[in-house]
């Protein structure tokens, strides 16, 4: 069994103002939890549990226009966030500094054809794909551009049967985002950050905040769409996926930071991992140190190394004379190191 999240865009024209009003009520409950937790710490030097906060907010749902389960979800999320932050209080939520968020449980809503009913209010959305599985929890959320979305977390049965037969090693890079050992051509897309940086800089200098948010949203959406399509194509033809564990956190501190953030290696690995799990494909990560300089034919370390040699994309092994593409050679080595022993 696995949990999948389905996200649909809500038709804001008729529903946005009602959702904003409910989101303000959620912020009010969050700030109440913050206040009583601070008082409990000052008086008794202890933290309130989620159970205690739920009891303190009992009966407020009718006055605030929220479902009772929504109040309990807010209290539980508040306690989880505070434990993770290890702080006495969290930041106060307001209309200006907090994006809107309205959690709910599956029993709080009724689903129809391209619509969801919450507290007797029907909210229509664009049903881009059918909902599968058993609805457990969900939420209404708002992005930086002001658009509303409904998210359904559904529990579904894993297929458990790989659709392909290939064993694939994957090298993550900057020039080519994904190089697979079973293909001669890598998966590559243009650098979205550099493509839109001129328009983004112009909007920032003009202090056009709405325009800046739209450009950043377009970059993120395009990157996510490409990542989903690419990882789905890879998982559908694989029985084994081995990925190099390149550290984006370390490279983000170098002069290549902008390209590292645009590549989105963490997002690619996350998508590959959960899609492989659903199809029963074996997924693992290995240390990729030395994968680029090692010849995949004779295993001699004769390849270009160091930051000064990053521009060398094709090289010839001086030991066996094999001609290698830098990324494809690394992906073949990663596959060899991650393939389970017979």
C-alpha cells in the first residue's frame, strides 16, 4: 500500500473568497495554539500535547466555519512543527505573511464529478485525471500567485509488477540532467533559471511583485512537469534503477549554485524512488565518487578529473583506447557498482 497525492486546481472565481475566509479562521486557531502553549510554558514549564489543544479548541468549529476534524488536524500539525523546530513557540500566522492552508480528513468532504463539498459548500475544480484509491486526508492550499488547489491523499494498492526489463544506471548532471546507461542520448532540458533570468531581473528592478511570482511559478511548474514525464518514462522500462548520490547541498555553495538549484536533483530522486516502489522496481543510490574518471570498459582511472576538466565531455581511455561520453560512462559505472551480487 502507498499514499499518493492528487492535486487539482480550483476554479477560483466563485470559491476563492470563501476559501480565504476559512484560511483566516485556520490562522486564528493556529495563533490560539501558539498563545496557550506559551502560557503553559510560562506557568508550568511544559508543552501542551495535541490532545490537550484539541480539547481546548472543542466547539469552535461551528463559530469559525470549520469542520471539527479540521481543528484537530491544525492542532496535530502545530505540535509536529513545534517538535521539529524545537522551539517554545512558532511564528505567528497572518493574512500577509502566511500562505493559505485548510486541512481536512476524508470523512469531512464529499466528492462529486469535478467538485468537492466541504461544510455544505461546493467547490469546483478541473479534474485533470481520475482519482484512484481510498481518500484518507487532504487540504486546500493557495500558491504564491493566489491560485487555490485541493489536494487529496489517497491510499492505493501498489502494482508490484515492473513494466520493463532494463537495468538502468543514472548519472545526474548539470549540462545533461539525466544520463541513463541504456541510452546513447541523455535526458536534457534547457536551464530554466537562465532562460527567464532577464525577465525576472527586470520585474524585480521595477518592484512588480505579482510579475515576479508568476515567473517563479512558471519556472517551478515547467521543471516539475519535465521531471514527472522523464522519471515515468525511465521507471516504465526498468527492473533496477541505480542513481549516483551527488550532493546538491555541497555544490550549491560553489559558483555553480544557480545551475545546481535549476537541475533539481532532489526532486528527480524523490520521483524515481516512489514511482519505482509502486511498480516493484528495485531502487538504490550508490557513491558516485570516481564514476566520471573510471573507464567503464577496462576500469582504469584515465578520465578527466577536477573542476578544470568539467568542460571535457568526450574522452579516450589511454589504457584500452575506448571512446567515452562523460555522462554515459559515469552512468554505466554507477550501474555496475549498484548491481546486486549474483
